């Protein structure tokens, strides 16, 4: 019941924080958040699972209890972890704890509600990565939207209502498309499945012959293709990839810094995680059939996202568009359908979560002091804020793939796996184009650093600049330490990821 304990502590902590006085809400939420973090780290140390959760692997910390009988189908409380989901759960708990600490300076109103929403979103994020019944998973998936909508809409910037509504509409419509497609898949499987358990549905798709029943006059083969495309589009909005990315910059710019940390660090990974769990695990034939257009989308996202970042003068928008580019690398690794490609993409999910969280925290610390995020409004910050500026530079080099940092290992394994892909036609061309994105990334990050961190001191706003508070700096050093740790010792999580990825490739012909 350890997964249940993780979720329950976060939910109960959210309720307690909601009713706590504002003056103690931040410290209380931090203390409560340490419990899920400690539990997640213990789960990591005690992990004894093997294989893939959907393909007959040995689950760790699993529970499976029948819940609702829905016609001929059973809905169960079914949770468990494998080498793909466990690192994401650990990352989630760490980022929530650090996001709470980073909130102490900028959040000065309705604190109890703010911190309660952070803990509530943590509970649902853990559920997304741990749930193995579709209905339970979908409940958690949708419940994540509510607190993020409120975090942006209440504590966001001047255009917060527009950004919050745009975020909710985009992601909720995408969820409805994905939900309808999956229900059509279950109905198309007919007597092949009797529940909404993801392992049973995956087995029916991979080993049971797939969709056998025509639905609405659509033959099984066409229905399978429609479901694959619809689910891919639904998840692509959450990633997001071009051209479904337009909600992300607005959400990031208007969101308070802690919400941006979780949005980039964890919520975007929901999309890539779901693509791996559903599309790339359950539809091996469709993965091969649509490999080239998916790879094209990935490369376009890498280059177009980087070019958009290059054109920005708002530090938050620069980091936001760079997330679009980084997620393109993840999609490329997945569609490579090789051991290093898919494992590298999974590793990059964690790596980008840490690096993007660090970058948004650094930008937030600078904004707290200068009250501006515009590159043209400031320069020479290293002279007045040496520690914060140094961490920002370190995070930028992590984004650029500096060796001995996690970004390097994630990108290297993706490129290595994609270049040698046999499933993906023109794999060398796609890989070369994606690698060019690193040059653009270096261009816009070095431009931003040169203008803001180095050079003679200048600030357009009338604020005195001093060293940032310890509670603003400490979370960034924790993230920087983790980025370096995974860069120096990637096998801490890479081996368990590879163990969970291998069955997907064996059943889909990737090995």
C-alpha cells in the first residue's frame, strides 16, 4: 500500500494546508511534502520490479482491487510501478517540495490555498504515473488540470485569465479526443478484454490479434489506425509539439514561478509518458507505419521551438519555447524504437524536468529582485547577484548538453538510438536535423546570458538589487546537484528504464 500512502499523504496534506492560517501555510506544506519525498526515495531504494508494467513485467508496490462493475467490464483500483514510472514519481515529489520552498518569496496572498493546490496536484501526478487501470488513470489525468488552472488563474500575471482558460480548453479538448479514442479501442477489442486494466488491453493488442470488431461501420484495421492517430494527437497537445504548442508560452509567462516549475518539470512529461505507455506500447504496427510523419513532427518541434526561443526577449518565454524544442528530442527518441532511443527519451523526461525546473526557478529569483524578465532591461547581474546568476548559467549549460550533466547523456542516447534506427526511414537525416537544434539552443541561451548576466551593470526598473535569500537559492542548488549526479552516474535510473523499455521493443520488433 505504499503508493496509496504517497497519494493519501499528499491529499490529506492538501486538506490540512487549505484550512491552515496563511502565516504558517508555506512551512506546513513544506514539512508535509517531505513525507512523500522520503517515501518515494524509499520506494526507489527498495525497488525490485522488472520488465514492463503493461507487458507482463513484475510490478513493484502494486495493488489490484475490483472497484466498479460497468456492464461487461470491471473497473479496478490498480496501481504499480516499473522502471519507467518510478523515476517520474520520485522526480515529482522532489520538484513539488522544492517548488513549495521557492514560493515563500513571491506568494504573499491566499497562501494556504496556493500551497494546498500544490500538494493536491502532487497527489494526482503520482496517480497518473502509478495507475494501471484506464479509468483510474483518467481520473488522475483530468484532476491535474483543475489545480493548475487555478494556480495560473488566481496567482498569475496580468493576462492570467486568458492563459488559464487557453490552457484548460486546449488540454481538456485533447483529453476528450483521447478518451473517446480509447473507449472505441476497448469496444473494438470485443470479447478480448473484460476490464479497463492497461496490461490486459496491451496484451490483447500485442498478443491477442488487436482489434477484431468493426465499429460504426469502420473495419478493424482502419479503426486501429484512427484510434492511434487520435490518441497521439490528444497526447501531443499535452507534450506539446508543434503545432499544438501555442497554449504553453502563455501559460508559462502568466503562471507564478512554482506553477511554471511543475508545468514544465512534470505536466509536460504526462504527455510523453502517456505516448510511451499507450501509443508506443500498444500499437507497434502503427508506430512503424507512422514513423516518418511522427519523426518529422519531432524535428520540426526541435527546430521551430528553438527558433521561436531565439526571437524572444522575455526570459520566461525563452525557457518556455525551449521546452517545446526539448520535448521534440523525446519524441524523436521514442519513434526511433531502439533500446537507446526509447530509454534515452525516458531518461530525458527526468533530465528535462530537473533542468527546466532549475531554469524557471532562476528566472523567478531574478524577477523577484528586478521585477522584470526582459533581456533588454538588465545587464551585469553577476556583479549584484553572483550566486543566482551562476546557477542560471549552470542550468543553461545543462540545457545545451554540457558533458557530465544529465542533459548531455539524455540527448546523446537519443541521437545514438535514432541514428541507428532500422524502423525509421531516413533516420540519419532526421537525427542530423535534430542535432542542429543544439546549435540554435546554444545561440539563444548564450545571447540571453550575455545580455543579462555579463557586461556592465544596468537595470531599467528602480529597485535595489542584492543577494537572493537562502530559501530562494537552496532549491536551485538541490536541482543542480541532481542534474550533475545523473550526468555523472546516469545508470542510477537508466538501467531500470532500459529494463522496462526492452519488452516494448521485443514485442514491437524494435530489437
